[in-house]
C-alpha cells in the first residue's frame, strides 16, 4: 500500500483567463512546495479515469453537460465569474476523472491517503449549473463513482473552503448515502449554507452547515471539529472521508475574512486522519477547491500533506499579524449543538 497518491492535472494551464484569481499558479505553487519538501517525487501520480456516462449523469443533468461542453468549445464565460477556454471541457473531465482515480485508489486500499490537485475546481457546480469558477463537481463525481461502481454505502464529504459548497450540497441534499459537512464564512458568496439547511426527504439530517462570521480563526475551527464535526462523523460512521480543501480560509486570502492559519489547517486534517484511522481503515482523500493567495497555497498545502503523512512540519507564516480572532462564532456553535442534540 502506498502511503499517499497524488493527482496532478496535466495541461491545466490551458484553462486560464488573464487577471482572474482562479489561475494556474494556484496549483503550481503547491507542486513546487511539495517537491522542495521531498513529498512529491517519491509517491505515485495517478492518471485520470474515464468517467462512465451513468456516473456523470447521476451527478449532472444531461442538459447542463451539453450546454457546458458547448460553452467550453466556444471559450465563452458560463456566467460573469466563471470563464472557460476551448480546452476547459476536456480539462474539467480530466480533473473529475483524476478525483475518481484518486478516491478509488484509497477506497480499494492501493493507497492510504490521497491528494488531488483538482483544477478546474468543483464544489460550486450544482446538478444543472456551473458557477463560482467551478465547472464539474469533482468531489461529488468521486463520491458517486464509489457508490455506483465500488459499492460504497456511507461516505462523508467535509468541505473546509472559505465558501459554502452549494453545488455539493445540492447534489446530495435529498440523499442519506453521503453526509455533507461544511465550514464557511457567512454571510458570503454564494449566500447558502445556513445552520438550518439540513437536507430534505431521505436526506434530512445528512447535511450539516457550520456558518462562521468574519474573523473566526483557529480556535473556532478547533471547537467545531471537536464538538460538532467529529461527534457527527462518529454518529454516521462513514466508510471514507472526502475533503473538499480550499486554502482560502487562511488569513492571507484576498477574497475572505476568516483567520485560519496553516497550523490550524494541520490540526483539522490531523484530526480527520486520526478519526479515519480508527473508524474507516484510514480512508481519507483531499480534493483541491478554492484559495487565491499563493503563499497561503504553499504553506497550507504543506500542512495538509504533513498531516496526511504524519510528518513534522512548521508554519512559517503563523497567525495574522493585523487581525485578532473574534468569538462571535460561539453563538453558532451553541445553536448547532442544540440543533444536532450534541
């Protein structure tokens, strides 16, 4: 069994728009940092799998897929924020196929951990809409593949991006085979992810949102992990944890106002890997979402991989030098504990 496997999106540089924050450097700075640390070359890099049509259409509607392909072929904007190039359709399929390959490798026991540098990102892509820089929903397609093709019955998606993963929530909101968790700044784009969004129909009780006010930092995330997320994971007992990882909760990110440090990221992923080791045969995989400061990308991604590999690591950026964590988040935590009977 490999200690970790990676997916790197070959050719992703062709998905690019000058001046746009979702840019190729986001991935390249992570790769360079892992190379320098000696954590890149020794481990396998997976090729993307071809996505079965039945899996693709279980996550996204055929009408949306046809429209997205057409928009990409023309190199148009899908919406005001979400650009494409003529190469974007194939690159989106590759990113999702890479996410599937990586999740499958961890699921079947070929690798203990996985980290997919999925680009274009995915967690805002709903069943029938691309948005928020996202084209296809990579983590949702990986989860759906495990369920349809590999026999998974209970999966957990933990979304630690700055923004609520409205697309992932939308896809699984009426289902109980995937428990979706999200920590995110609120109110903020895309405006979803309130505490009382808990699922519908069979999915009631299988969506948990922990909306954080601006200037929440390491302490807030630690309390959420220990008092909310881990107890709910224990209650659900997933067979694998899939992490939607955005480094934009970091205090340096230009699009948000959370104050998570890279050390805070390390603690979060360390807690999730420890839980996975104890409860689901160590199965945990991480999929890149947002994050727009390159120094934050470097240090947070090193933190994530250090936690996955159980290696020593040091945060050379530390905490925010200009802002102090506030404690308005405590009200949300108390409300969430009451709501979930914790």
